[in-house]
């Protein structure tokens, strides 16, 4: 039995992945359909979606780069909305609260990874917009223990990219082991990278950007980055650390080549094309570290949102109406993005 204070319809509009494939294919893999409004289960709340960010991972789900975990899934995992109904055994959020729903939806809580503070590695973890319907919809459910309170300073459009682009970028930044006052390379400069750049710049780190998009290069310079060049160009200076946001495996080699001895390259994506065979002496010797990033922990999310609030992080965004989610994804696929794309699903 749910508790609610407003009339909730039986059905809703939602985008669904039909048969994963190219966005420009015929038929298109993403369609706007009618679905039943979900019912919150034990420990879950029902959320009326206000905004939802458009993430590169949504593109991987839609085009089939990631295996199908749920037939006809609704993508979207950078969700801001208001609680409109509560399932049994819920107490964390009140009706009307504005909350954020991220990619990381649930973990078992009892495996060795969960018990050791590494819940992002839980073999039983599930994800919003992949294992469970996400935010390209008018309503969505979430286990209340895996949702976030949104700092008041952020409006619902601005807050959406923080919930994956921001959190994943923060974890990648931590994994990259950037020394104080050091030099950081960012490969790819979309939603996540431009937020990460702001975190680094606020801490006095020198940032160098490598991306194919001319507009993205100019945007990086406007934010205060020290340089911006092509995706495969050599770095103008040796780099202490780098983060690979672009899902392009053959960019790994030039990124490694640009690191100083002892430097770290963190791969931030859930999917990447194959990394070419590399010569150990040229790319990995001198105690260089190559590491990956898998999702995030809830602690990462709480730390990042607190930091974003304190540093006044300001995601740049392009707003799309809910009915144009497919066009927003095509914009993300094009790669020449100034910040992030966000769907306006409903009004506060």
C-alpha cells in the first residue's frame, strides 16, 4: 500500500528501446510509447520526473554497445524529480521532496565488496536505465537508500548532469591520483569532462583537453583550461594524470605516452572500443598506472554533491523537450557538445 498526496495516472509516456541499433537506422531503436506507471515496492518511492540528463551510457544502451538487460527498457539515469508516493517501509523522504536518481540503483549489501566499502563492484548490482526503467519517462521508482537529496542551490535542470556525469567524473578524478598543483589531461570533453575540469581548476590543477570537436575545444578554453587540441594530438606538456572519457580504445596509447613517469591514466567509461596492442617499453614502463572506473559508491555521490555545492560547480547544458529525447541522443553521439544535454520532462 502506497502513501500519496496527488492523483497519479495509470499510464504515462515513456521512451523505450525497441531493438538496439544505430540511432540513424530504420527503424529507429528508440520510440515514445505508453507504459503503466510503476508501483513502488518495499523500500521504494515513486518519483514524478522533472528533468533527466542525456548520458553517453544511454547511447550505449540504445545502440546495443551494452548487452540487453531488460527488454524495451526506458533509458535515463540522471533524474531529478519529486516524491509522489511511498512504498512499504519507507521513511527517508517525505512526499514532495525533490530527489536525484543516479545510475547506481542497488547493491546486495552483503557480499565482500559491499562489506568492504566497494559496493560499486558488487556482482549483484543493478542500474537505472539498463536493468530497470529510467528517467526518459514521466514517472520512475527508486530504492530510497540509493537516491540523493539535491542541494538547494541547483535548479532541476542544472542538477541532472551532476547525478552521473558529475559523480562518475569525481570518482575518475579520485582514481587518477592527480597530485596537488599537477597537470591533468582530459580526453573527450562532454558532460562529465567539463564538470571534472571545473573541480580540477578550482583546486589549482592545470588542465589540458584533447577532443575532436572544435566547439568543445573552445568551450574548454573558456572554462580556463590551459590548452585544447585534437583527440590524438601529443600533449604540449608532460601530464601527471589523465582521464579518458571518450569510449575510443586507440586513444589510450597517446594518452599513456603523454604521462610522466609514475603517472596515472583512468578510463572512465562503462564501454570502450578495443585498445590496440601496445609496446610495454613505450607506453607502460616507468611505473605508469592504467586503471578503470566502474560506476561509483554512494559515498562518492554524497561527497561530490557536497563539493559541487561548496565550489559552485555550474554545468553547461542544452535543454531539450521530453518529446525530442531521440534528437538529444543524436547530439550526444555527434560529440561536439558544449556541456550536457538535459530533457525537460515536466515542471516543478
